[in-house]
């Protein structure tokens, strides 16, 4: 197959911000990532070899000066020395182990220095998705004109209804070309400034399209790269400072690293109870807002508002980012429910980049499963509990133990 990932920045913004955090706080850490298919898919024979072929292509993917210039401008919180590091970064295929059993199930592990291995997640996931759609014949039935029309309708509906919406769809996209089209069309529609009704009256958009999590596409279309952090920072930290203190310590370390920039915190790695019980006023004021990635959004919103009020903070000055498997209709429903009580925005992934007629999107993730602070220390299991039981991942025994400690 042709090479799928051809640009170093064809990756999520949070990968680069987390990588900088790792270099600052845990430069000697070693980790293991594991692949999880929530649909328990049986992959076609030979799939592992096709994926390995894509992994073997990656050492020729290096950052360009064009990408660095863009990141300097739009990801201003990253210092100059970091770009020197990125210039020297090279993918190491030996960090990735791919096997496929006789029944077709995939087992994928990524092992090595944390700063080196973190970039593989957003290489492997879109490659798995695209290869699978290719082998299933989905590419042959793809109608580009029809899908662009459907995407344009989504953009109009989102912007008419006041959504601040961004593309979060790299990891499970249909393919790169489709995601490129989605970002292009949303920008084109937003740049129109509004819509004209049947009576000829022009109505400005009440929503906006600020950007995409994909740094390369943000560069291509002059948008903001969207994304701050991922669950793995908290999952790692649980082994350093314990489940009850890990959120506070990540918040403090992350804010120290970025000097207050990148201020959206993803709080649900160990559920909401642990987070809200230990959210201090200092941290709540320091961060711009919170990202809701699991649980019932209405319940999470009320909990967040109540916590801010308890801390003496006006919730309407804080941002809430909804990102839990949303579609446009659900986002509009949440926007109306939020009703200006917080500054709401929406990160939508699969519904934008793999919502294609007669195509079943993948349900795949790569998560941190083991860590050690340095090469001379012992290994520990990393887990994620979440507010959705279906998103709980990692060593089942440790998950049960932490849940018993938390009381969930």
C-alpha cells in the first residue's frame, strides 16, 4: 500500500504539547502503550504485515521548516529549543510490535522512552482505520461529491445553531483525504460569514470553526491547532503520587510547564469524584476550563458549575469543552442546555471524519498500560477508569482495586 502518514504534523496538537511536558518533567521515563479494539474486530489475514509496512515507512517522515514556522506562530507556548528537538526526531520502528493471531485479532505494543514513543499513537490509529476501510472495499463505494455535500450541510447546521466546533477526528478517520475535505469545507462555510434565507435576508453565523486537532491540516488551512493534554499524563502520574493526588499534581506540573497557557484540563481519567474532591481554587482559577470526555454531559455540567460556585468562581467565565462521541444534533442539544452558563465548545471526531454512508467506523484506541520513571526503576501498570464503564482500560485487578479505593 501507499504510505499513509507523510507529514510529522499529521498528528494531534496534544501529542506535541504532551511531548514537551514529558521532556520537561519525565525525560527518562519509559512506557508501554497497548492497542484496544472496543468492537473486538477480527482483522483480515495479512493485516499485521500491511500495518508493519506503514510503520517501516515512518523513519523518512521528518518535520519541515514550514511546519516549524507554523507551530512557532500558532503553538506559541512551545519554546525554540523544542523545535530543535523536533528537527532531530526520528521514528524508531523497533519500538512497535505487531502480531495477529489465527482468529485475526491484533495485538500491538509500543515500548520505549516516553518522549520517543508518544507520537506513535496518532500514526498507528489512522493507519489501522484506513487500511481496514481499504480492505473492506469502502474506498470503492466512496462518493466524494455526496460526502462533501453532507459535510457542508453539517457545517451550516452547526454554525447556524451557535456551535463553536472543532475537528477532533484524526485517530479514526476514513482516510486523510476525507479529513482534509472536512476541514476545508468547514472553513469555507465559516468564511462565508453567514447564510441567506429564502427572503434574501443575510444572517451572520452565531457559531464558529476555530480549528482542528490535526496540526498539519491546521497549517494547510490557517487554523488554530486545538488540543492541550491527554489522559496518559494522569494515568502515568497515578503511579507517582497516587490516585487521590494525581490530578492536582498534573495540573500543577502542566501549568508550570506552559506558564498558564494550554489551560483546558481533561479531568475524567479516574472518574469525576476524585477530581472534584481535590480541585483547589488556585488550580480552578489558573485553568481556562475543563473538557468533558465521558459521563452524561448534563450531569457533568451541573457538577462543574456547582464546584466553581463552591470555590467562589463565576462559571460563565470558564470554558467547557464537550468531546464524548458527539454528533451535530447532540452538540446542539448540549449547547441549548448549557444556555450561556459556561463558555461551551465542541470537539467532534468520528461524526465528521468517518460518518460515511454504508461505512462502519472503527472503535479503536491506544492507551498507556505500563510505566517506569527511569530505566533503572520498577515497572507499574497504568489504567484509565473514566466516567463511562465502557472506557475503562488496563489491568482489571488494578482497576478493581482503585475503584474500591475511590468508592465507585
